């Protein structure tokens, strides 16, 4: 379980996260959605400690972990761009991550490699592997330690349909084992298939946080894609209204 | 019959032996009483020979006032030791013509700040011969004043180093004429070989090294020559000053390395000739101040700090056919005007080309680097030697000369190293010989 | 500490297999061999090498360093998401970058030089000093590269800053020094010049090697002052401190920037 309390982050004059309060529960998959620049990536990076929030706390098992590193033993991260030290082989990379995590007992590596058809590529230098294959290596790195929390940034981007669907099965089975999974995706069908909970961000604020079914119900749409589109429309007209109101107020004064 | 046939020549030989026997030979051995040599000299007659047997003679202030031959007994060469025990003034005074000294070992002549104490001091004498002597720990070694037609050859002189003021010169010639100094080996003196007010001296095949000041100190001596000597690791190198008609050939000036050291210092030298010398690893190879009408040709300047520094009013000199290789600076000068001719030298720094393949570069070579001009202004800039900036400045200066003297130029530099009588020059990599 | 060593090991493993470091080693090796083989004597070779070392090591270290940090940026993010202290990660990445460069230099230059050191009667002191300063310069300029690449996210800007830094240290600083010497040429300048040459690692390295190379005699009184200064324990330890300072300052600054940075 992860909890964010009043997380605020500014880059220069631009407020990327604006007082976020969120909870990600164990045994559920949360999809963080929102248009580009809405703060999805910053949110993920804040949880991972790559970005230091200006204000607020990241609670991990009830403890504020901002500025610490130990808690990341319980976090698996699958970045969107799979780039490594390219002259190492996949096997060496796995060994390296295992070394620095000081967790030599990770045993899922073989199973995962087999599942993703990686075994034959393990001894090739990483720069010779295709983007999809590297993404699979990325997945192995994130999953092999069986961490209670998984952060997946566009996990199926670059994967072929067969791998993608097999990967989605892995994600679901991880959820069923009680892990906390946070993911971002542009593929709404994928979100609909995987996510239990949806967080919709806009300009650094949470616009919607609830079950996927709830979102469909509230917007009256049949698919998540349309529901999201609706949400975006609503919020932009809302913003126009607010702006209009402000103008009226100002002229009234 | 046989006997009578040989009688005539035998008689002749006997007659000759008798004639020479007028000049007697005295055999002398060391004695506990001392003064053996002085007494032998007193009792000998003009032209006699004193043969000294091996052993130690503790004597000093020995005056040789008549022509005598003072030699080591046969087989006792250099085992005849005359020891002044650092007493008296000079060990041997020669005041007569035709004195020969040969094969003796002289030692321990005392330091004096008043007198120029020497192992052998020769004054106003002619036709002296001083050969194959070994002189250790003497203030001055062989000191000739106002003498002529003498020969100083094959001697070995070693001084234990004091400092410059408490030591004297190895071979010292003052106001002499026609002296030959040949094949001597001088080390540890103030100046190895010293010439002042000489005429027609010939200094050749000597080795003068590790002396405190100059290997050769040469002043006011016209019409002299020194050739095929080796001057190595002397405090300041060699100084040749205030002289005309000096001929300098085939010498080696090596490893005179120090803040104020040079291969050769020229000061006020006129109408002289310097050829086939080798300057190797000196701070400055040739340091010339006030040199005129002198030809400098077929020399080698290798791995010196500066190959040549030409200062002051140097005019009408010709510098040609020299090999100037691997020096930090080729030529330095403090003057913008150049009235000397540099031509047909080989400069290892030269980067020109030879389109007509006549062995002569088609582009002139400017041997004065911009950096060396800066260095002459302020020595501290040498910290920047080998820096990228300085390299860039030098390249810029080569393209657009502005601060370097434009007339100091070798208009026809050689493309290849000039072959200079190789046997006279050093073979650098001796360890590469089979 | 263990983590730093692990990161260093894998970083070095990665670097050693890359083409540029092989090229860098080969370049040094061929240059040194070439100079030894075709150069007239070992003294000149060392002077030529000195030029290459002083020019190229800072340039290559800072450029390759900066580019490598940028290239590894995504991988750095992956590592940051691991349970590793940021300080350790920085140190590990620095060493994984710098040590292969040091090794390339030592192999490329040191092996051919030392192999011939005995036979040519070359000055071992010069060779040792050349290798030592080459190593320290690599470490210093790699650390500077880490600062630049961590501080500036824009690659073009960062690379420009790196080149500018190199230019400052390799040329501009000397230009200022020369200008000062020229303007004040009528005054005794030994001590100011000495002070200035200690303050720039490239100048200091060059001075240290040159003094071993008996160039000091060329410098007359200046040389005597320099030799006397660097001959004393105080002078040598000051020079060493200056180099250590130049090593620690960028490393420390880079670490601070790295620890505070949002990726």
C-alpha cells in the first residue's frame, strides 16, 4: 500500500502536482490517466523517489519515505524507455540489478524469461536486441524480486500483440497475489481490461479517483475511452465557466 | 775476421755513447732524510737526466733553474710520487729553458688565496716538455707564464672539488706563445684549461670535464686553435672571449646543463672559424655576444635548450650547413635587426617542401619562435612551454610574423640532415651497436 | 561502499566493451609506439607525449564523460528506482566511467613506455610523473564531466559547457597568464606565476613533468625557484593538495547536484 499526502511539485513556475492525496491499495491495479503534461510521470517518479516533492509525504507501509532509498526494495519499476548499459548482456544486467538489490534469492527470473521467450536472447549484448525484447528485459527486472509494489509506465508499448496479452496475464496474476500495481497507459482497452481503479489527473490535480465502473456510470458512456473523452470535455468547459465567472466577477467589481 | 769486421761500427757506437755521457744520468731513490730531488738538481749539470725510482718523495718548492730532464725510472712511470703534503707554495718551479718532466705523479699542492700555487709552475721558460704526468689535488696543475714553445701533453689532472674561489685551473697559460696542449684529461678544477694573452696556442684532443667553472677559458688570445677536444659537464661550459682569428674545429660540447651554462660562450670574437663541432644537451649551445665576421659551419646542435643565442651587435657572421636538431629553441635573439647570414642549415623543425627536388626547401625557415621572444622578455613565461597556447601562438606567428625578426631567416634550408665527417662526431646510441 | 564497487564494476564492464574506449587505448598505444619507434630519442618522445597527454586527456575525458552520462540517462533512472543511495550511485557511476579511461591511458601509454624504459636508459622519473599526472587529469576531467552533465539537462548545452571548460583550462587560462606576464614583464614574477600554475590542473601537471624533465635549467632563475619549491615536501604536498582539491571539488559539487536533482 502506498499513500500520497498533499504532494506538491513545481518545476519553475509550472505546478506539476498540486496537493495530491492518493491511496493505492494492495491487491488492486490502479491506472493513472490524463493528457500529456498532466503529471502522470511526475507522480510515478515521486513514488519512486526520482523526483523530490516540494511538499507532502509519500507513505510506504505507514512511513514517510521521501529522501530514503531502502523502501525501494519493495518496489519494482518498469520504465517506458528500455535503455540500458548497452554493452552488457541481458543476463549480466539481470545479475547487476540482483547484485545491487542484494537479493540473490530472486528466483522468478527463469520463469519470466521463459514466459517472455527471452531465454535465447540472454547472452546477447543489449544493444543488439529489438525494442520489444528490451521491454521484456525491463519487465523481468521489475518482476523478478516479487516486490509488493509494481510501477509500470506504459508496460505494453512496443510489445507485439501476443507478448502484450501474455504480459497482461502476468500483471493480473500479480494483482491476484495481492500486490499493489500502479500503471500508466495510452491504450484505453488495456486500461479497461486491467484496471480496478482509475486516477484521472489534469494539471496536477485529481479529477477522478474511483472504480472503472463508477467512471462509466457517472459519464453514462459504454467504453472507457469515451468516458475519458467526456471527462476531458467536462473539465475543459468547467474551466471555461470558471474563467467566465472570474471575468464577470472582475467586471462586477 | 768476424771480429775485425764489426770493430769499426762498434767503436763508432762507443764514441757516441761517450759523447752523450757528458750529459750524465743520475738515478735517484726516495730517502727518509728528504730533499732528495732538490739536492740532485743542485748537483746535476745542464742537460743531465734525473731518473727517479718508484716511491714517495715528500718535497715542495723544488726549483729547476737549469735545463734538466726529470723523469720516472724505466718501468716506474707514475709510481714516482712527489707529495707536497699541502705545504709550501708551488711544488716545482721551472725557470730554465729546455726542461722536461715526464711520468711523475705530483700531489697535494696547498690552497692559497694569495699565490697561484701550482704543481708545476713555469715562468719565462722555453722548449719545456711536460708529459704523462699525473697531478692530484693541486690548486693549479700546470701553470705557464710568459713562456714559449712548450708542450703539455698526455697529463691527467684531478682536483678534489673545493669551491670556485678555493680552487685553481688545471692547465693555465698566461702570456705564452706557441704552446701545445694535447691529449690531457682535466677534471675538478676551476677552469680545466685557461688561456689568457696567448698567441698561436694549439689545444687539441683534450678532455675537460666536471670542472667548476669553464672547461676551457680563453681570453685575449689571438690566432689560437682548439680542435677535437671534449668539454663535458662543466659548470658553465666553455668561454671564448676578446679574441681574433680563433679556429675551433671538431670539438664536442656536451651536457653543460644548468641555469647559466652553455656549450660555448662567445664574447667579442672576430674573424674566427667554427666548424664540425657538436653541441649536445647544453642549456644553450652557442651563446654569442658581439661576434663579427665569423663563420659557423658544419656543426651539429642536438637536443639543446637553445641551439644558439645571438645577442648584441653580431654582424657579418655566416651560419651555414649546420644541423640543428631537436632543440627546444633554435635561435633566440634580442634584436629585431639581423645582419648575419643563415643559409643552408638543416632545421629539424622545418616543415617546408622541396618541389624541385634539389634538396633545398622552397620555403624560407624562420628559426626564432614567437615564444622565444616572449621568453627573452620575461623568463617566467617558460612555465608555458609545451602548452597548447604557445603552440598556437607559434603557428600564428609563422603564418603572420609580427614580433619575430623578419630578416633572421634561412632562405634556403636543407631538406635532409647534412653529413658531417661522421667519425669525428658522437655516435649517440652506443648501446645499439652489436 | 559495496554498492559503489558493484556499480563501478558493471559500469567498467560496460565501458571496456565499448568501441570508443578500445579506440582510445589503441590511439594512445599507436601514438606512443610510433613516437618511440620513429622518434630520435626518448626525451623528445616524452615531450611529444606530454603535449598529447595535456591536450587530449582533459578533452577526451570531459567530452566522453559528458556524452556517456547523457547516454546513460535512462539507465540511471532505472538504477535510481532501485534501493540505492543517490550518493553511492553517483560515486559508482563516476568510477565506472573514470577508471576505464584511466586504464586505457595507462595501458596505451604506460606499457610501451615502460617496456622500453630499461633499454633506452630513459628517465623513469619522467615516465612515472607523466603516468601519474595523466591519471589524475583523467579523474579530474571526468568528475567535471559528471558535474556538467548532471547540472544541464540539455545535451547540446552540456556538451558546449564541457568544451568551454576544457578550453578555459587548456588555453584561455594560459592566455591570461601570458598576458599578465607580458604586462608585468619588468617585475619579478616567479611567485605569481608559480601560484597561477598551481591553480590550473593542466598547468600544474605540465610543470611537474617538465621539472622532472630537467627543463628547469632552461628557465634560469625561474626554474631554480620552481625546482626549489617543488623539491621541498611543502611544495610537493601543496601541488598534490591542489590536484586533490581539483579532484574533490567537482566530485563533491556533482554529488550535491545529483542528490538534489529531479529526474
